[in-house]
C-alpha cells in the first residue's frame, strides 16, 4: 500500500455556529475558532473540518450556499479565514472545508437567473421539468419531507430539490456547470486548504427520466434516495471531479456517502478511489426507522458491535474509513450508544477508546472530547433544525401523540449536536457574552472544558492521553496500518478487538455490561497502555469492571 500524508492523522469537526462566539452576537465565528487552535493542538488534532462557512441564508444552517467564494458575514471575513489558515499551518494543522455541490441555495445568483428564465443558459444549471397530469413530474419525497419538486409560479414547470425547496439540485449533466464547480474547488485548494468533506455527494447522479417509484409512505411518495440507489453512472462524475481537482493538489477528501450500491467501496476509497476516505455510518444506520424518527429502533449493543466490526473488515479490504461517534447530523453518541448506567465519564471514555483506536481516520466532533450529551427538549419550538420540524410533523401525521413525537425528536434531533460548545460554567457555558442563537444544554454547569482542565480524571484529559497513545511513535504505525480482528465476541457485553502489525499485537477491550467480567488471554500481557480506571490484571487474565476499558500489548 502507498502511504499517504493523511493516513495517521486525527481529525476534529467544528460546527462554526456553535463553537465559540468572539464578538458577542450569539453566533460562533472564525475569531472564536482561531482563539481555540491551541486547545485543539493540545488535544492532538491534525485536521480540522469546518462545517459550511460560506455565505448562506442558513435555511439548512449553511448547507445552502449562496456564494461559494464568500465567507458568511455571521462568521467573519476572508481575511480572518486566511488568518485561520496561516495560524493552523503554524501549528502543523490542516484545514478542510465542507464542499456542498449537490445543490446550492435558491439565493445563489445561478438559481435566481435560472428562475427568471428557465429556458435560458442558467436554467440548464438545474433540473426544470414540466408537470405531469396536473402535478409534479414524479412522486419523489425529499430528504426533509414533502415533494422533491417545487412549482415555478404561474407555470406548469417544476425544479428538483432533494433537500429543502431552498436547496435546488445542481445539474451535473451540464459540463459548463461542472467546470465552474471544479474551478471553485481549485480556487480554495490553491489558497492552501488541505481538502474537503464532501456533502451528500452520492446524490449528484439522477435518473433523467425521473420515473415514478412505488410509494413507501402514507403520503403516496417514494424517498428520492431510492432513485439514487438504482441509477448508474455516479462514478463517471466522481472520477472527473477527482482528476480535475483533488488529485492535482494531493488533497484529503472525506465523502458523505449513504446509499452506496453493493460492492462499490473499493471504487470510493481504494488506492485509486474517488475519495481519500468516506465516513462509516454503519452504527448510525441502526437507528433508521421504517418511517421516521418516531419508529427509530433503539440501538442494541450486540447489533452495534457487529455493525462496527463488520464495517472494519469491509474497510480493511478496501482502504480507510473515517470513524465517527457523532457529527452535526446525529444525536450525541454517549446518549445514543451507551445504556443509561454507562452515560457517565467512564462510559464516555470507554466509547471514545473503542472508536478512536479502530483502523481508519478518527473524526472527533466538537464536545465529544468532554462527553457532551443530548439536550433536554421541552417544546418543539426549541428546535431550529429543518429536519427535526419535518420529523415532528411526520410523527403527528402518523397518529403519534404529541409527547411521544417530541420525545422521538429529542432522542434523534440534529440539534443535540448543535447546542453551543460548553467551555465553562459561566453564563451560556462561556460560549457567548450575548444571547446564544441556540439553546445551551443546561448540563453545562457539570460538563465543561474549564472544569475538565482542572480534573485529572476528566473525559477531556483522558481524550488527550488517548489521542497521544494513537500517535505515540512506538504505536502509531500499528494503530494506523495494523489489521483489526474481533475478539471475545462470545462475551455478551464486551466490545473487543486486536490490532496487529508484524509480530506486535494490541488488545482493545471494553465491558459495556453492568456486571464485571474477566477475560482470559491466550498469551501473557507485555504492557498496559491505557485504561479508564484502576485495573489489576494477572499474567493472563484481565478483569474489567462495568464500563471499564483497557488497551494492552500482549
Ligand atoms: C448533509 C449534511 C446535512 C445537510 C444535508 C444537505 O447530509 O451533513 O447537514 O442538511 O447534507 O446539504
Ligand atoms: Ca459571533
């Protein structure tokens, strides 16, 4: 395998709006990020992914871009962005941005011109289609609910949007449009950006016949992702995108890819793949409800363990996956993947350990390193997220009682990850001196960075040690390139695997159960590398208390 510069890196996702507000307007900003680069450096972070900071009306929190070449005023200026790049570089860190090119904002100049003249040059940047039998061109449901087709006022003509109606899909069949996107990507890379996280990218290929599909819900619509699952040819676009941009800059790219057709993984992340890596969502997909969040199954330990380890085996055969516990679209991992009794600092450390030492590129999401949890939501009006509001309506329409619909949204809402970062026990968790744009999780008085800096047993201090272990020159190669083998799978509540490189082997083991367990080892322990609590192994037995994790070489 050819070694790449990013193989042994640790990444961190910043959700700029909620990270740190430096000017008191209640919205996180670039100044705030710059002021915390040393904090991230100390955590051991190499690559920082910024969720969108481009000019946007923020209908979908910046995933609706109105100008690909401008920084949102809310976040700062291009000069501040350049400072961020320079300051990161000084510290040996890399910045990657979100690349949202399946769609743009309806406020983008291209779309405004297209809407004014759908038959003109810009009309072909989007998908305009005539209606069918007095209705939209097909029966697709958008990811955020409702039809994928929005009517052009006064005409029997519709445009396609797979997300919100304010996010019209870009017509990738148009070579002029594609060229303009590549130019934009290269413009950022020339500036010194290290790469991109690539949003919703599997959706760029459409079936141009837009055939109706069998309805899969009481609304008579079919999820537009079913069209994505069937259509061929996305690879042609992705190859051209890679060759016209990323490849020339040796950029690091991480794709957001759901709905991949079977057997395609090597094409996406192999040696000659479209991307450096893609996120591993296999554990997250366990909560996919048949219809929505209201019927999302609870994640069971056995299914979670199997999903993670199966995905590792699949990844090993193809390339590197990017491992996450949570991100800005998911509830907090501590609340989701741990049973009630394990939603503690020990549990947060345990979950972090088994995730960060997997094979692949670890992405830590802001606040994960202090064990942030889901928020308590008392009213549907507390939510900002467009998708949460849709899921609430969906639940009510299915006859789910209000309290239950609210609870389902509380458990699954993307806003759980979007509450402000908890820096201290001061007002608004130290996030802003003004009025925060989004509710602060009231648990900030207990869970915050400042308190955890002082406490040698804190989740934060543990994460620093954990990342340092992964990057320790003695172990770095093994944690980067070592194979993964599931271990102790016959033990009901144990998540364990080995990492092996040459004649060196490390065991990562965690007891997710309520009762203590003892693991019998087939060879003697050489060295205890890490544990989240006092442990007394013998030569070949490893006793683990409830919520205890350990890393040994043996
Ligand atoms: C991706 C983003 C999500 C956004 C959607 C539309 O899934 O992660 O936040 O809403 O794409 O851009
Ligand atoms: Ca601000």
